[in-house]
């Protein structure tokens, strides 16, 4: 099941990363952005990789910026849908919601590290409404963690005196996985998720 780039895609099983995500043209552009950066990537190089002329590529995406917008939108929609599915599975208990949301964040940034890296590092290259929408989506994901931690503090499940700062630190820790984690490393994404859950709980006292 593939998430669409227009917001109409159905939610998938949130732990499943067996399927490819991006359409071929976007995947090629993403590979180029990871290798050379957005500004270092020439649209001619992207077109050549997918076997098209530049006008042929522009028939599908009118600019390099349009490619970046589609990739960033795809990444954020995929992440948000997975987070919502994880929370739906968790039910109402604060500890369950926290555990599954941390697991979801770690799995996404481990399995989709290139997508996550582009969505985070190239936000500076997004323009206009696309930048505004991307920031709103990112803030929405942050609020998911904020709300669980606030509820946990109110219920006495978490003892931190600094819930806002703790939430920011925990999300930054999870999203940072995309910068260093490798699927062929010593830890599986699932192993890492368990460890990050334990670290996050310590941060929340």
C-alpha cells in the first residue's frame, strides 16, 4: 500500500517498511539530493537518471523545487499517518501511547533515513506555501509528543519539571536517527526503538 502525494492515500500498517515508497522519478531526485544536496543537484542529472529529457521531466514536475516539495510532502504524510496509526493501536493509556509513538518515530527515521534527512535538512530550500505547510506538518508531529507528555505529567506518570523542553529533546533524539543509523549495523530498528524508549523515559523522570 503506497501513500499518495496528494493527501488521499490510505494509512498503512505502521510497522511495515517492506514496500517501496516514492515513485521512480521522486526516488531518483531524492537519491540525487542526498548525494549532492538540493542546490548541488542539476535537473539535467535527475532527468538523465530516469531516462528523460529535461522537458520530459518538466512534463511531470515543473521545476526542481516541485520535486523537493513532493518528496518533503510524501515524507511528512507517511510519518504522520504512521504516528496516527500507532496511537490508534495504543489506546488511551499514556504509557502505551508514549511507547508506541517513540517506536514509530525511531522506526521511520531508521527505515526512511534518506527521506527524513531531506525533509529536515532541505526545509531551508522550501519556498512559500510549501514551506509553511511543511512546518505545520512538522509542528503537528511535535504536538503529538507534547500532548502525551503533558498528559503523563498531569497523571503523575512522568515527573519531569520541564515537559516542553523534554518533548523537544526526545523528538530531536528520534529524528536524529536518520543522520547516523544504518540498517546493516549492529542494532535492528526494533532494538533501537526499545533503547530509545528507555532513554526517553529516563529523561521524563
